[in-house]
C-alpha cells in the first residue's frame, strides 16, 4: 500500500453512548444513547454499552441497512433517534449531510451542504471529500468538510444556521480532521501543506474566537515530489482537563500541541522526533493522567504528561515506543491496558498504559488492512478492517479472539454505538446491527469498488481525456497532487474510458439482438432456468462474441447495449465495476480484431494517443524531478507502452494491447514494438565487445502488455539480441555456447529479427534448460483461474514474481479454471505489482511465503495478474 | 627573510598583536565572527550544525553575518536570558557559557579575562553592532528616502510579517524566483524579470505587486497558492501609498555581503627549515577594501597540508617535524593564504645547471629540486621511453615492430620525432577524447532519454559525444574552441557544430547541479560544499555559489531545453558574479555566451590552468595542483611558476593541445627514469623521477588483447576504435567487472577522483583468474597461429612475447627461463598460454614506468 493517504483515514471511532445513560438502557430508551462525535462522546472509542452483537456477516444481526449515496468515510454520529453521516460526490463537487432514522433506517434528511467549485485533489482514492465526522448536540449538528467549509444545521429542519467557508488550506489529499467542541466553541483543525492552524469558532454564530498557527518546524525535508508533505496532517484534537488546567491536545504533522481552549495560547508541544513523520490521524486519549497519541507515518506512540509548558519533548514524555505502532488507527485504552491494531497484517498489541511494557503482540490473522481504530464495549474490543473483516477480541491482558468474520464490505469509518446496537458504515451502506435480527443478503456485492455502483449520479466523469490531462497537469503544477498520483489517475481514466462509455445512460435505438437476448435471459433467470451468472456469461459471449449476431449491425450499437448490460450487472452485484470495464474492453478489442485495426469503433483506439501523452507526462515528471526515471519507465511499461524512438512516433508503431488478438497482421508493424518478456533459449554465438549474441528461443513469457505474434514468431527460431551493456556483459562472458540463458527483452526489431535487451529490470543470466513447470507456465486445468493463492517465492524481479503454490486459498467469482487445485506444488508467474504493491514488492525475497489474489485475465498468456491483497506470511 | 631562527620566531609571537586584541570597538565581521570560528563555536559539531546546539545556531564556518548577529542578539530559549546583555555585558550568556560560569555542554572555551573574553566583552560593551553594510549595498540604498517612525513601524508590524509569511519562500533570502527578491527596499524597487515596477511608491495602482496580490490579472497572481485576505491587501496598498517605508539596513534585512576582504598577506613569505623542531611564527595581515590593514593572526585558523612535514598551532606557530615541502593554510573571513613550507631532503646541493635546460619545464622543476636538495634520476632508456610515451600519449602499447625500429634508430632526435608521430595517430585522439569524456561526464545512462528501454539511445548519443570530441582533437582544434562547442551548443539540436549532450544530462536537474558540473568540467573547481554553507577550507561562500548558479536558473538559461513558462519573458539585465573573479552583465536569455567570453579571457584563473594541469597529471600521475579538480587557494600548486608558465604559453599558443603534449613529453622531466637515487626516493610531487603507476583500465583491456592477438590482427586491434577500450567501448564497458576492478570512472559524479589508479588485490586476482583473461588466452589468435604453423623458433617466439607485453627484449636469463618452460610444456599451446599468462601477471606489464 503505497499511500500516504492511508493516513487520512479517519481514525474512526465510535463511542459509546454517553455515560450517564448507558447503565440503564433498554431497547425502549435506546435513542437516548448519544454517540455524538468522532470516536464517541469521550473521543476515546470506549462505550459503556453491553449486550452488543459480536457477530456480523452482512445479514445476521442486521436490524436495518440503508444505502448511502456517493462517497464518504465520515463516521456515523447518533443523537436522540437520529443518525447523521456526511457524503460527497466522488469528484467533490457537492457535499451532503444525511440524517437517518435510528429505528427504521429511513433517510430523514438529505441535505446538500455545499457546492464546491474547485475540489482539492479530485482524484485521490486514498481519501474522500467527506471524511471528517460531524459533531452533534441537542438541536444542532456541525458538519465540517475541512477547507471546503463548515456548517451548523438544525437537526430537526435541516436548515443551515450558519456556515464558514473562508478557513482554507491545501489538504493535498482531501480533508479528514474532525471537529470537536466544548460548551461554547467548536475547534477545527487545518493542517495543510500550505498552512497549518487550529481555529475555534463560536458555536452560536460561527465567528472565529481565535486562530493559532502551528509553530514547530522540524526542518526535515520531504521528497521533492511531495513538497511540504511533512506539514500535512489529519488528526482530531481532544479536550482534557489535567490538574484543573483545561487543554486542547492537538496532534499536527511534526508535533503534538496543547492549547488553552479559551484563548488558543500554545501551552506545550512535543516534537514527533527524528524521521520523516507526518500524516497523523490519531485522536489523542487522556487516561491515567497521561495523553496517548501517535505520530502518523513515523509510527511513534507517546505517553505524555500534560503538565508541562513549552517544548516538553525531553521532559514530559513518560514513555514512547515504535513497536507495533500503526500509522493510522489510534490506540484504545481500557483499564490499565492500551491496545493497538497494526495498519497491515492485523497485528494486535497490548501494552501496560502506564509503563509502555508490552503484554502481548498477536495476529488477528488473514488479509487485513486496518484504518479503523479499535472500539471497546462490554469487555470486548471490536476491529473492522478495510478488507471487510470484523473481529472481536477479549479486552484483557491475554489475547483471545472471540469472533472473526469476513464480509463483503469495506470498513474505513468507525462504528457508533447506540444502546445495544451498533451503527456501522461500509463504503456503500449504513448498518444498524443488534442481536436477534436477520436480513436478506444484499444484492450488492460490488463492495470492493469504492463507489456504490453507477447510476447514482455522475461518478465516473466521462470527460474528454485531453481536458483531463490538462487539469491533471494543472493540479500537479499547483501542488495539489503529485505527478505519480496524476499519472495513476490519468491511467485510470484511460482505462475507465471504455467502461464509462458503456455506462452512458443514453438509450440507443435498434440494438435488437443483444437486447432481445438479454430479455430472454432475464426471463430464464426469473423462471429459475438458469442462474444470473450463467445468463450473464451467455450475454457476455454474445457481446464479446467474436461473431456479432448480425454482421451489418454497427458495432457501436452492440457495444452500447453490452455496456448497459454490464452496468446492470454491476448494479446487481454480479460483478465489480472493474470486471465490467475489463469485459467491455475485451469486447471492444474482440471487435477490433475482427475488423483489422477497427477504426470504425466509436471509441477511439485510445492506445496510441494516450500512451504518447502518458509518455510526455512522464517525461515532464522526470525532468521536473517529480519521479525517478525508473518509476516513469515502470509506469510506462505498465500502461502498455513500447519504446520506439522518438522519430517513430505515430508511424504505425504497434502500441498497447489491441494488436494481437484478432490475429493482427504483423505486416503493418514497423519500428520497435514493445516486447517486455523473459526469453529463454540456448546461446548460439556471442560478441562480448559489441554486447550482442544469438540464441535459439525455447520460450518467452507473455503478459498482457506484450504482443503474442512476436512470441509466435521467435519460438524455436534463432534470434539476435543486442544492446547488452554494463555488468550484463560479465554474465554473458560466463555463458558458454549451447548453454541455456534467460534474458529480459524490451522490444523487437522485426526487420532484423533482433530482440533488444531491456536496460531496466534487467535479467541476463544462465538458466536451467527450459522446463514449462519450472518457469511457471500454468497447467491447462489451471488456466483462467481467479482467486487467492498461497505460495513460496522462487524469483522476484521487474515487478514480477515466480511463485510455487502451496495452496489455493479461495476461488473467486471469475474463476474459469476447471481444476484450481491442479496448481498445487507447481509454479505461477505473477505480474502487475506496480504500482499498487510497489512498496511491499520491494520487500519480497525468494523463499518468502505470500498470500495473494491472482487472476488469469486471458488464458492465452502464461502470466497471472495480481489483484486483491498481498500479504507476506513469513520470510 | 627566509630563514627564521627559533629565537626570532618567539620574539614575533610575543609581539603579536595586540592590535586586534585591544582595539576599542571590535567589529562583528572582522573580529567577532572569526573568533567564534576559531574557538570552534561555529563548527559543524557545535552551533554550526544545521540543528544548532541548545537552540543556538550559527552559520557553519561563519559567513552569514546577518543570521549570526540575529542569533547572538536573540534570547536563549531555555535559559530565558539574553545571549548578549547590553545592559550588563558580563551577564551575557555567551560569556557565561564560554567561560563555563553556567552550564555549557561545550565546556570551558575561554578563560575569564583572556583576550578572547575581553574582545567579546568589549564588543558587547560597545553595543554589539552587526555587520556594516558594504559600499556597493550602500549605493543601492543611497536613494532611499527617510521615513517617518510611524511608517517604519507600520512596515515592521504589518508588512514585514506579511512578506515573510507569504513571499519569502520564493523571493526572500537566497531565493530569486522570476529574478525578484524582496529582501530590501532597493530589491523591491529594482524589480524582477517582469516589465513594470514592482512598486511605484505612492501609487498602488501602478505597482505590479499590488496588481499581483489583487488577483485581477489571470497571468499574475501572487501568492500563487492563495489570495491574501482583504485586510492584508489593504495593508499592502496602504504601505505603497505611504511611499513604501522600509528601515535602512536593519539587522534582519539580509545584506549580501559585509566588508570586502581584498586579500590576506602573510609573513614570512616562505618557511624554510633545516632541522626538526625549528619553529617560525606566521603573521597574517588582512587587507580590507579601502586600504585598511590589520594583523589578524590571533583570529585566523591555521591548517597544515602535511603534518609529517610541519605542524602549526592556533597561534600560527609552525614547527618543522619532517623533510619535504608543503603548505600551511591560513583561513580568515573569506580569505585564504597558503604559506609554502620547505625543508631540504638532503644536505647536499645538487649539481644542477638550470640554464643548461632548453625546455622551460625542466628549469622550473630544477629550481625547486635545488631548494629541496634533490638530484633527479637519470634519463630513462629508449624502451622505457617508448612504452611510457605510448601509454601516456595514446593509451596503447607500442607494437613489436615499432619497438624494434625505435631501438635500432640511432638518430639523436628520435624521441622528439616519436612524439610527433604519435600525436598524429588516431589512438592519441582516442585516448585524450576518452579523458575529456571523463572530465565532461559523458555517461550513456545519464543521456538516455527518459523512456529509453528498448533502444540504445544513451549509447548512441554517448558515441556521438565521443566522436564529436574525437574529431576536434584529431584536427587539433584549439581547446577553447572545443569547450565553446560544448558550452554554447544548442540543447534543442543534435550534434553538429556543437555538442549539446553536456546540457541534456539527466543529472543536471537544478541550476545548482549545472553550476557544479560546469565548474568541475571547465574550471577544475568543486563547489559542492558551498551549496549549503561556506566552504570550510575554501574561499567559496554560499553567496558565491548562489550567484554562480544564478547563471543557470531556468528563467535565464532558457533556450529550448526547458519549456518556456510563459511566452515572452523579458529578461532584465542581471549582474552576476562569476566566482568573484569577474562580474558580467547578462542580457538576453542565454547566459552561456558571457560565461564563454569569461572563460576565454586570458586572466581567467581556472579555465586554461585546470586543463593544463589535467594534461600534466596525465603524464606524471600527479597534478601540479593535486587533486586536479581542487583549484583553491588552500590547495596551492606544488610548483606555481611551472603551472603559470605552462598556462600562459598554452593560452599564447591559442590553446593548442598538441603543443602542450609535445612540450611536456619532450621535457627531460618527463623522460626521467623511475629508478630513484639516494636523494629523490621520497619525492612524489616534484618530478625528480618517474613514478611507476598502474596503467589505466581501458589500456589494460586493450593491452591484453594486443598481447594475444593474431599477428595479422595486431594492427586492427590497435586501431579499430569501435572495439577499443579507449574508443567506443569506453562507454559500453563502463560498469563491467573488468572496468570496475581497474577503476574506470562511471562519469556519474563531478569528481576527477572517480578514476582510481591505485593497485588492489582484486586486480591481481583478476589478472590471474578472470574469465576474461582466460578467454583471451584460450582464444588467442597468436597462439592458434603458432600451433597451426608449427612454429619451432622458440627464441623468436619468446622475444615476440616480450616485445608484445613489455615492449622490450628479454634479458638472457629471462629468455632462458621462458625457454625452459616452453620446452617442458606438453604442447606449444599450453606452454604459450602459460607464458603469456605469466607475463600479464608481472609488474612490468601492469605498470607504466
């Protein structure tokens, strides 16, 4: 997980109800239990409720569930029968507050709070525009959206009482700090890359009472690509009273400060210390006379005596540790113990809060990424992972898991506890869970996608790519996003373009065939003759179908219909949006193949143009120092680019993925098509000085970026390989004629039958004689597999992994392998680690055991694509 | 007075100045800052570290007078006391701490009532004044009107914080975006690159600054990140309306320089010792602009360049501890003095008749040798000469035939004729092209275009780079023209009249990288340290660096390589200092023409000199200035007269490279034997003998091929540049094991030290075992031919082997040993492989001597 953004997340917490009520409640008085703010009434994630459900599966113990439109990671808050959440258009253009009836789950208010003319960092998938959790009190709710604005709403009418939109900063990755309040004041945190301050507004009027700038600068320099990154933070403050002194404890990027809540005067601060630390998301906890807080990505946990003044780093930190400290989730203190959950891997640590002594550190197990801070109630601690794992452990000095279940949701928001029920927000729905209820399974399975599915209003802006490019450039220039993010976003848009097209809502006329078929299939499903899945497969076949039913039909129409069907499938939870897009693209390409180069297709053959543009973008990024060359190259390869010389640009260079499938005539190929492949063969001759050799090719790997025709052309033939330089000449020197070698190539010069040695991610070494199994050529019965695998790494390099499979963990929906277990004990080659697993990939070593999702997108290739999660189990 | 007796030294020391110690009002720049430097306060370990120490930070090695003064005047954060207490000076924390009257981590630095204490005390007593403004700054400030106290107060209260918070990130301190600085009122009035006045005092509507902050013009919106608050805008408007009041030279307004130190004089001019423990007192006299002079010995830091020859204490008392010659370096303010130190190696006066030498090089060298009591070695043998010359001049071993012909030639001028002959060979151009590629950073990886994976663009371009230089050298184009072709090349174009890849390297990301690269390649100067702080042992300050880097700022150096930000940027005339040697006016967008003009000036202190020195080092393995890219006053030449003469003559010859090679190679100094005599065994820097050195990586690679090549291929092995280590393979082979072992530079950093010529164990192992060596032997065309032809004349074979590997005939005993081995060998194949292997593993092969 590369992101910085992890941090953003909110440390969501829930809080139990207000203390007074909790003891007495029964179901009838439930609505008095108010969980009014981020991590609950005390901001510490501790509830006094009991009798909460300890199981959650998506259906069991669900009292009601309500879809929340658009996207927001703010946590629900509860006040007297009302549940409030905020949400935002995915592009940040509109911000909403929703009020849901606690008892029925019905939406009572859906209020558009703000329009946003220029949303910050429109393209981040590491945070939403509605991440700060609102804070509610009798009659009023304060909804806060960071730099976009803050509003006070009347909870009964939904009317806006006041608003402020003039407190601004550049969050870089959208806002996340939640508001807190005391009797009269509302405290707002703005730790942007440009400026950093905390402001207190009068709750009654919204007027500024005070505004205090952050003072401490560590002088640590962030990487050039992320200017001032070390200034930004996403934490939420906590109000405490220590020995009669009221304090607002507010973590910022490089220091945690204490302020006098009435005047904003800085009382003390601690430096977060050496190392490049920022992105603090924690809400501090005050217990045992100590303040517990962590320092974001530098992963320090501090226990601070809040009685000092000035810089108390050297004097008032009672203990500190880095062991088991997460970036994102805040700690939980129950009794004498402090609990933490690691960001990845589900490692739970339990410490003695007063001394910092570790009592245990244990894994919850499975694939788990935790952004949600733990919540306590009734002797139990609740964890929610991004991967949908819901776990409950006993709150004691011994590690004991009481329950663990996987659901199809994504948890980033913290739960809220209301009486003996719990409000959980997934990325799509709000659930009220309480013992003894049961609902039908959700038709929505599209939860892996961050959006709730299309049709809810313009989420995937189908904007012109050029315009998007321009905006991205501007965004990078103005520092709103990094180059790498922009490129990722841009690629996403390029990839999504095909899909988005399909999702258009315009009704097209005259798409008889598929429409009819679809209708028939629907009926078949309704009458139980086939499952929806089967029906869908049929439809897919027809659409992608290599044979359009009526040849004279303009392909555009077919595709649009297909798109409609895909869209429905996504809505119905048949497939994720991503899969739908892939399917759609498949169909587009199938048709292209059928027609040669396929210029008739409504979608422009985007590959060429887009890649050129990407190339330019990357070039600029490198020249401006925003990315390293290696990164740019990896990006480019990833995007399917080839590396012809500048001159060749636009002269019939075969680019991207389109070419091969329909048996594309290679006659049209000029220049140097990309052939990013590992080629295995026997050395025939070599010229060390010129860095050239010839080999008889036994095998060449194929992944989705390479052109199959090249593989077909070279297998069994003798080809020349040129361009070996540097230390690889030493390897070549050692390989004797007749010996088998393995070489990474980057391109192919068709005219001279010459493969070009890849200077990046380079491989040139002796190899055992080619053996399909040893090189991870998948067995027939395993082709088409999708699911989770566990295995040992044999080889790592070039953002690819060769893995020996120990077991098949799970079989995914899209699996087409006839015998998934046929892979046991055999090897698979996995690609696609860049960029989402870049960081973890760099830590992978041969013999590591990993668990990973794999998908064989096209059975013609030998390589599998990584998807889902990657976890290193042991080294 | 050359010989200073110990007694005299002591007297001198006793007399030492009072002057600076007891002057009534010590000056901040002249006395306080140097004293803090000398006491170690501003060192990297103490308050000069970037974090400071105990909350107190001084500029490293002290050259930021404003910052240091402000730091001294500030309250200490923990003690809540004034570092400088004007009311009761003795209570100043700096005095209490330094005398350890209060806790001080650094311990006791000075004793109470020492002169150092008194100096600081008196400075505080006199009001602890900061740096006075330099004359040139005064001129800029002269026109500044007087402002009312209210105006100044308004500025201090409202405007200065506003500027600091919103503008200084890009336009303050050393930043100069768009050519604009807002450090002082004159800066503001002077303006930046944009047309129009930044402020027109009294008229906000005509002031660009106001226009920019109002965000009315879509192209000019400042600050770029956000619009200022209406109140802030109103304040700035009001301030301009008041006439833009600004206090004159207040302490916190950064001023670029204080007083100008013209030079440091030193006495005595030279320290000549006779025996151990002889001492001499050095005195340092600072000359300030305006004629002021002052003895600053007490405030000067002293260093010895060679502590086996001389030691020096903090008072400037220098003591002889060994024979030889070196320098004592004195540092004060931004001045440096290097005082020559010499103690003869022998008592004997060498019988050298300087006038006898016809080559001036030999005269300059001999003068120095006489002083040192060194008698130089004899002239080397013809065989030695030919091998040495071939390697140094052409990077190639002579062929057997060439050796035979040369040895049998009895004419007196054969050595000079050989020099002439070799200078005409392609191998000469190839070898020196290879060297120039080293100096200028011709590295394929660096000039690869960004998305280069599948093609070999980097190698193609590197080859073009090589070829371009090669052509100039073979045509003996003047070095200045060659440099101009690189410096003025249009980065938007390919290779042609000019060679632009120097500028298009990926490593030149920032103007400062470009500045450092230019300084290294063409000036032989390392600017790295000055990037962040004053150079500890050099004259360069950060201002020098910033000014020089300013030449390469994108807004100025804007000629196609970088995309232009916005249409027509009018570049105003900018005055920048070229490392204090010269100031040029920049007009137009491209600063390189004025830089080139400066390089071509006869009095340019580095351009010709650094090249001459690098060529010299190519022949003697040690530069007259060594390291060859450290031209600084603290690293003086071992023989300044020699370097001066060569430089002048080189410029005089219109930078004729062949003249330079000829002049050096024909000198007796170059042609001396490596065999030392009694007097010169210790000498490594005065050229009294040849010093055996390992032959360079590329030459070894080619030499191994030459030893084993088939006779018919021998010539092509020597001349086919496409397959020579000193030719095109130079770029391709970088990074291979062989080249790494023998220290071929990657050309990735700006340092001549990248090439390593030291022998290592790994090199021996390489020659014994490496697959490359085994391949050369097993695939030897010569041995194949011997086998094929069933050659039986072993004596001839042995002779040939010697001529190939050592470029001389074998001695009788060597021949006998080789013969014995060949006769015992199972086959000629095996015997010859053994023999050639053995020859390649000898010192004679691997060394040039």
